[in-house]
C-alpha cells in the first residue's frame, strides 16, 4: 500500500468504536483454557526441532544414567573402608567363618551378624589400591556426566531460542492477518504485552523447565530402579513420599493457576493504561486528569499486586511442604537402614548409597515443586498468546485472484451495506460511481460514514452486502496487496516512523532514486522547509514526529503518496490540522497529486473541495445529495446548510457541525 499506514480505529466519524475515550478501554473477556491443553500445545511447538529434542533426550538419559550409577559404586568404596577397618580388628590367620563362629560362641550374636554380612579378611586393613580404582571410576563417571549435560544444555538453548523465534514470527504474521476490528477491541498496551512480555515469559519457562523436568523424570526412574535393586523394603518406604508430594502439588497448582492467568491479564491491562496515558500525556495534562490517571494506575496496580502475590504465595508453599515430606522419609530410611546393617542383611555401603538415592529421589520432586510457579506462569502466558493466534482472521485472499486493472480508475459501489456490529447498521444499499480521473469529495457531519466509505475501498473492512468494483473488477476478487498497491492514502492522523525525512518519503516507493525523492519533495513543498534544517533530508524524525510541525508532517505524508504515483488517491482530512498558509501549500500539493487520477477527498473544510468533480453529502451512512459545488448550493439542501454554517454563520436552530 502506498502512502499512509492503515488507521487502526473504525472511522466514519470517529465517534464509533468500542474503546471509547482515552481511559475507557477494557481488555476483552478472556477465554481461560485448562492447564494441560495449553501445556501440550506449547510442547507441540517443538516439533520442528525433533532432531534436537531427540539429541537432548538421549544425552539426558546417558548423563542421568552415569550420575545415578555413581552412588552405588561409591558405596563399594565405603564398604572397602569399613571392611578394612573391621578386618584390622579381627585376629589374623582365621577365616571369616571361623571369626563369626567364635563371636557366636562368645554370645556376641549382633556383632557376628554384622561381620557375616561383610566381605572381610581377618587381620587385613583397607585395600587402598582397590579403593583408588573405585574412586577414579566414580570421578570419571561424574566428569563424563557433567560434559554430556553441558552439551545437552548447549543444544537445548539453541532449540528453545529457535522455537521462541518461530513463535514471535507467527505472532507477527498473525497481526498482519487480523482485521481492524480486532485492534478496535484490544488496547494497544494489552496487545504489546502479549507480543513481548508473554512471549518472553514463555521462552524463559521453556529454557528453565524443559531440561529440569526431563532430568527430574529420568532421575526418578533411574533412582527408583537402583533403590528396588538394593532394597525393595526401603524402596517402598521411599515411595510413600511420591503420592503425598503429587497430592500437595496438584492441590496447590489447582488454586494458583487461575491467579497466574489473572496476573498476566492484569499486567496487560496495566500496560494498556500506561501506553494510553503516556501517548496522550499532553491531553491528560491539559484537561487536568493526572489524578484520575494515577487513580486508574493505582487500581490496576493493586489488582496486579493481589493476583501476583496470591499466585506466588500459593505456589511457594509447594517446595517447603515437599521438603518436609522428604526429610521425614529420610529419617525413616536412616533408621531402618541402620537396623538392617546391624542385622547383617545390608552392607554399610548399600545403606549409604540408598540414603544418597533417597535424597536424589526427593530432589526431582523438590525441583518440580520449585519450578511450579514458573511453569504455571509460562503456561498462563501461553494461553494468552494462543488466544491471539486463534483470533478470527480477515477473509483470506482468493485462491485464484483476478488480474488487477492498471488503467482507468473507475470505482463503483453496487448496493453496498456495512455495519461494525450486527445491531447497528451504518451503510445500507449505497450506490455511487467515481469516474476515471475525477475528484470525488465526501462531506457530512461526524459519524456519517465518510471514512468508513474509503476504508471499504481499501478493504480494511469487508462489505456485508453488495460489491465494490475497480474498473469493473470486484475488489473482493483481488489480493489485498494488489489492490492497495494502486492506492495512495493520506490520513488526518499523520504517521511517521523513526528515521530520516528521506526515509519517510521513500517509504512510498521502496528503491526510489534520490532524484525521484527530491522531485516528490519539491512538488509537495516539502523541500521549502527541509532546506533550512541543519541536516536537510538527513534530519532524523523521532517516533512521535515531535520535532516537526503538524503541517510539515502532513506535507511529508503527501510527498510519500506523490512518490508512489498511485492510480487511486484517498485524502482523509489531509488539511484539518494545519494553519491557513500551510493549508494553501497542502491544497496545491494535493491538487498536483490528484491530477490524472481518481481521488476521494474527505473534508470538513468545504473550501478545500469546491473544485471537486462530484461532491457526496452523507448522513447516517446514506448519500443524501450529490453534485457539483454550484449545483448543491443552488439546491439549498444539506450541503447548503453545511456551507453556510462555516462561511456565513451558525444556523439558528442547531449548532454548526464539526
């Protein structure tokens, strides 16, 4: 599209729209999804990274396996030390069986049971060679495990970043497919919060939880297998903590998840208010609404505080409760294990290994508990982003679009009807013809449907009934890009982006040469004020364009449309915010721009459209009069009233229209 970016509000008088005043915006009602469907959908976003995910899983399996085997082998080192210590105390020259029998004969049955459960050589101390080999093996296992887990983290970081990149790209693409009605309903701050804060939160959640959850799950399986191998009885004792931990986590998560959803919802509302208040800071100050703005901020900030503190408090209960359960479990295992060592049914190294395994067994549960608030927060953000991705899109372009006409510029409305909502019709059965090369002016009171009319030509909105043709081709059969590439638009609200004046003019025609840019600037009187600027066309415009006057900004947007050289031109109140002298320059520029092309001009200042080939007078979405300036004045109808209200004086019975 040439010229101006689409206006992001329903037009037709500016009074329509669900957002109302500056502080009257509200977030649409959220359709809260359940935790698991959103979590599963988030995991499915990893499908393009199948190879990377598989590599991460395999490396995690190997790394965890090496880590899990370590305590069992380390238990052998403990056995070597303990058996060497005990063996040194026993008389040399006897066999283990003889020592045990002698102890029983002396009535030392408990000590005999202890010695019988060991592998000792009476009179022999610690075998340091064997001990060294065991310790070196354990060290090698832990080093290999650390290297593999480092590689796993490296691969995981890459695939998570790529997944987040695709999600941002999908959100960006979705924004370009959404109809303007969506932006009418959702405050900009709320939308920005979903695109930035929520996506960043999802990325952080995936980065921190994916590896830890996988590692915790595999550790649970591996440790449980080792515990069952060492002692089924102690394993049963350890397993008692699992259902208790699951029950506690489920109970708390059920209550905290809605609070996390509320937390991010309130964050979006607060961002929306801040964006509107600071964008309209001048108006807030002029009308003395600083206190009202602060009150709204305090109210929404308090709601965010309540939701956030409640969510964090509840989710924060999980970890200490599970740690308490784990510590009780540890006590039982230590007592029962000590009794089994004393009875000779278990070695001290196996008890030591089992205690390590019991700590490793509760550690994954504790890790999951500590991540529960992050996980729930991430899934809550995912719900909000998925809600955006699932929003109803504008009608797709036709599969087999018609070829766009490149000559003429005849625009015809055939019984067109349109409304923003089903219960409030705006335009009904409207028909009109704009001949090629003619200038069509549209006038009428605020809310009459003037801007809506040109928005339908641009296909910013789709007609409810009837059709609009361009040189006999239904615009609904063209692609939007093809249609808009032939249209230049200059809006009442000028839109300039952060960049130089040259860049802003060249936006109308990518790849334009310097000569073309200068020619457009001279033709639209931009060159007159740019020449006196210190940096000329390299002057940088800030994002709000505050370093230029309203008239200068308007002339730049006209130069942008002039450079695009469209076959169809739309001017929407292009002179409404400029002074009289600048208005003359703008009129001259627009006159040059309108020559030899069909143009639609929306104006409240009737002095700017006297030379139009056709003037349409609209009221309540209907064309009540049409004709030339002289003909409409002679008819002494609605146009006559509007004209005399501006140039003769206010009517006796009603105030002059805006």
